[in-house]
């Protein structure tokens, strides 16, 4: 249960001071990590692959350290934050992390992340007809069925993880777009005027927070160690019990792309929002708070329509950073004092040639640009990106796609062309399993390289300076400075991660024809739903307009839309040709 914010009670002030300080003090002798995973539609396969390898690397390192085969310095994964495809990925990753029998793709097993992103989701499922009721989205809500299958397949909660590399509790936050919005206000009431004059704006950038007991502290979790805005997840029963139900709904809601997937109905305790704009000022030793101005009487529960969290926050770096550093805090950045870091997983980068083209010319071009520009703006700010790129800063890192051209190994592809799922607005990945498999395995490949070459500290840093059991191959020397990894690679994580095959012609014309034929009934269903809502007044004029609309739809738009979809898949496939001009 969410704990109320009561500033008259010392416990409420202490909650603010502990969980929402303006600046968090460092945790002694522990390097803390938060992961912020962005959106990406079918590019979520890449995010899933990165998460799969990171969990395996943590696990292998702990097992090796326990046997004296690796340095035993303390690193803790403290926060997982995700939006859209990243929200679904971090939610599954957290469930794997609290299972004692978690499996990873590198062990030759099918991990839940691989199962959901590679084996389960494809256009055949997404273009299924809606069995009942109106069709309200381009794609069938297959993620809900996949979620239920994966959650059910994980079986009983065993609360036997004892993974020291997980913070206790582990915090998971998934963003959602709150279409109702949360009201905040400014009071302009004139003194002596009894009439209220409250100006209200609504915040649609929302998220839900969960706390998972990771088991290594022992005992029955009470939630007292969790942030007060978190829902504490039970450690007994199954992954389909209690608050896990809300957790599952939010995992799907976070990735419910507008018009592409159906919106989800999410319930949130209104007490959560009392904490969102509140913090404890360490400098003045005072509590600062601002609460929503709910309509009276205040709601006892908030039910809202949730859409893709990426619409308002496509790279939730800010949430991860604030949870690590404090509401207005700063993480130490230099190579000697760094004590925590945010790792961003982001496949959504763009080729300069595309972004340099003029945008917003003409009426239609301007409308399209206005739709996509705010989504682009919901990503990393220019200053945040600049600090991530700054190699003298050890508190911010990024993992993004990269691989060599298979026809020309001397040419390295950056994020905009390294993924097979990226073309055709990242829908192409749903069209062929081979594309998703490639990107998942590329995520593992890039994650290993990241841990081996980038997530490192100078050898005189307090975390890595005095540990034994280092291997000669652990260190990297650049410009005369030796660096050591924060997470040493051991066990299966140390084995060579093969570069996946670039099977760009895996999508066949027969597949595209099949998808085209399956798309038509879904478009018809969408058209009927829109027509019913627009022409909702009875009478003969509605009948005439309905006939006219049916004729226009069937003669022009239906065929043109399905053709454009098929052409988009073909063009996307062709753009993967490694001999193309942009890829040579």
C-alpha cells in the first residue's frame, strides 16, 4: 500500500528525507547503477537482448566472486526505469532477477525476454481479427496475451534469489501517458474575495513505481524499505497474484502506442501523487511539497486511460537520475569520486542525412512534422546527451546499436542502420523472426562490449583499486591510464558473443502478401468503428452519408492503405541490403 504524506507526523518527514531528498548521499563502499530503457516498437528486441546479457553478467560475476575467481567489490542494480518497449523489457527483466532459476539466452536457454520479443510477437498475431466488440487499434492487443503467457510460465515466486548485486528492494518504474492528466494549480484568489480563482493545468507525463524484495535481507517484506510511492510486490504466490496484476497491466500500458495498440485502463492510488512534487531540502532542512488539486471530494482511487509512455517521455533518464542523485541532486562525475551511474539503453538514433532533410514543408508536411516533433522532443535533452558523450564523466553511460557491415567489415554501422527491426517506423521487425533474433543477439553483443570497454573506472578508483582476483584481460589501457571494469566478465558472460547473421532477405514476398491480406479486415474494423462514432445520429441522412463513406473507403482508401503497408515492408527490407549506397 502507498503510504500517505503527513508532514505533521515525523514519519512522513523522514520518508521524504530518506526517499526524496534534494541530494542523496553516497552509499558507502557501493557503486549503484540505474538503467533507463527507451522506447522502440519492434526495436524492443534489442533492448531485451541488452537486458538479458546485463543480468547474466551480474549473475556470473557474483557466482565467480563467491568462489574466489573474480573481484568481489560491491555493485548494486538499484533502479530499473523504462518507457514503451523499454518499460516492457525492464518489467520482464526484474521478474527474471527475482527468480532463483532465471535463464539467459547465453546459456543456450530461452529467456523470458527472448521468448516475448523474438518468439511470440509477430505480424500474424498483431493482425488477428478482433473477436468481439469494436476494433479500436491498428494491431490486435497481442502483447496482453503474450504477457499472460510469460507471467504464467514463470510459475511460483520462490523468494530465494539472494543476489547481492540487486538492491533490496529493487525499484521498477514504468512510464505511461495519462490521458486524463493529474491536476495541479495556481491560486490567484484576491484577498477578501470569497470566490475561488484557481488556475489548473494537467500533467500527462506519468509513471507507476513498484518495489521488489530481492530476498538477500531475509524475512518477510513489509514495504518499509520501499519508497512510499511504490506498490510493494508480494514474494509468495505467483506472478499473477495481488499487485503483480497491476504490474502486468502497466507493463503493457507503457508500450501501448497510440492508435497502433489499444489503450489500457490503469488504476493508481491518488496518494502516489502527493509524493511526486515533494522533496526534503537538505540545505534548509525543510520539507517542500506541492499536491494535486483534485476535484472535491478527492478521489479514493484514480482510474485513467493509459497510452504509450514514450509519447511524453521517450527516454526516462530524468526519472532514473533523480532516483539515484536526489530530486535536485547531482551524481559525482569524475573518475575518482564517481559512486553511481545511469546507464541509458536507447536504439532510437537517426542518420544525419535523414534528419538534415527539410521538415514541415507544405500543409501535409507541416502536420506530419508537428505530430512527430513532440515525440522527438520527449527524448534526451541536448545537455544530457552531451554529458553522456563526455568521456571524463563516469556517472552517465549509453548502450546503443553498432555493428560492422557484413559485406565490408571496415565500415561500422551506427545505431540508425545497425538494427534490422528499425526500418518502416520499426514495424519491419514484427514481419520476420530473423530480424528480431538478430537485434536481440546484437543487444547481447553490444552489451558485452560495453561492459568490457566502456563501463570502467580508473584503476586507482576506490571501487576497483584494492581487489584481488583480477584477470590480466580485465584491464584496458588508454592514453597511459589503466581502467578496470565495474562488472567483470566471468562464466558464460565472458564467452565470445557472436555477431549475429545479417539475413536481410528473410522476409519473403509471400509473407508480405499474407500480411497485406490480414491487414485489410483490421482496417475495415477500424473504419466501421470510426464511422459509428462520427455518424452517431439516427435518420435517413446518416444512412446516405454511411453509403457515401463506404464507397469512398472501399474504392480508394482501403486498397491504397494496404498497398502502402506492403510497399513499406518491401522498401524496409530493401533498405537492409548491405550493398546499398548508405551502407557501403
